[in-house]
C-alpha cells in the first residue's frame, strides 16, 4: 500500500475522498487529520466526498466543515448509501450526522432502502471521483481496506494519504 506524505504530492489535485473505520481508537491522531485537510486545501483541493459512516467519516466531515469556515470555496458532498443510514448510530452520532448534513453542499443518495451493495457502490463512486484518497485503515479486511485496495489498483497514479 502506498503511503505518500503531502509534501510529495506532485499532481494537480482538486478532489478528495475519505475512507476509514467506524470505530476509532481512543488515541486516534485527530490533529493529523486536521493538518492533512488543511494541507490539501492549500494544495488546491476544494471538493471533498464523505461516506457519512460513523467514526472516521463523521470526523473527516467535521474537519472539512471547520476548514470551510476559513475558505468558502470548499465543498463537502455527503455520499449516503441509503436513507436511514444513521438509524443504528448512537444518539450523539445521529446528532452529529444531522448537523453535518445541514452543512453539506450536496447529498448523493445511492438507494432508498438498505442494501449492502449500496455501500460498495458509494465507496467506488467516491474513489472514482477523487484525485486523492485520505484513509484511516488498520485492518486488512472490510469496506475501508477494500476501498483503499480498489483505489490503489484502479488509479495507481493517484495519491493515497494514510492517517497514522
């Protein structure tokens, strides 16, 4: 798996997608994500795709929205696999989800009802439309690992930034 640092980004980039686990460790390096998003904006990224899953996705979306307060050109697109994605979230995460949705610039919903393959469709859409993928991946299986692998194989010239 590629592990590029932002200083090595050489291509013109404008779009970014996030992928990461639903459960974050207590010592998750939130400041690394914040620095990464800020650096991407400085590099020219203005469009961010977020899958809106609890954990890494919601944190990434909140980070983009904080950065958006400083730079109004930034756009956040919520990529939602189906209506009711948040119904199994804790009350706190449901509130975060709804607050983020209020502040997104666009919502793309991939299906009306829960269908497992809609999550795959959402992940592929984000990967297919991103110049750079920002990932928090600590397992070799699951949706995050799949998305990183898909992006790496299909777009070897594009950048992957791992949040460590």
